[in-house]
C-alpha cells in the first residue's frame, strides 16, 4: 500500500514538533535536531518537517511505496504525467536510504516517488537532490 508524503520546512523545529504531535495525537517516529517525521496510518501519510528557517512552507509532496513493485507502478504514472523526470536513484536523504525520482507539476510543485529500504545516521548525502 502506498502512502502520501508531505515535507514542510519550519522556522522552529521544537515548536513545530509540539504542534504536529498535538495535531496528530502521536509522537514522531523519527526525531533529529533538524528533522521530524510521523508515519501515520490514519490518515495514511508520511508527514515530515525539516528545519528551514530561511524558507518555511511546503517543500515538496510525494508518494511513498511500501515495496519496489509499487515504486515501479508509481514511476509508470510519472511517465504518463509527461513532465521532466529527474531520476535520483539510490540515495541517503532524511535519515533514510531510499530510491527515488522527482517531477514537477504544472505549477512547479515538486513531487517525489520513492521507496525506503533502510535508515541512516545522517540527514543526507552532500550531492543529494532530496528535500531541496
């Protein structure tokens, strides 16, 4: 089953973590000094916040696949959307190891399609395009 993904840049991580913990009625599943994530089942969403005091707001949206087969299905839909697909491939991003591709919608909203297959102790690779 796939999961909707939202990543929001925030000015103050502690304050935003408290807000979203109250709103979702759940503690973050990942909490780092610059990042927090809630993997919720109701609603089924991967909601993440990243410390971005210089540029707060919605950073990107996405579809997270639970299995590689689902990622191939979502990737096929990206091709049907007829935008420019940026294939990132395997990468470390947001304290996770993933495989992902990116596309922008007609309004230039960034969307990622990804499958996560492991955890990481670092936010990301220096050259990673993830989470802009």
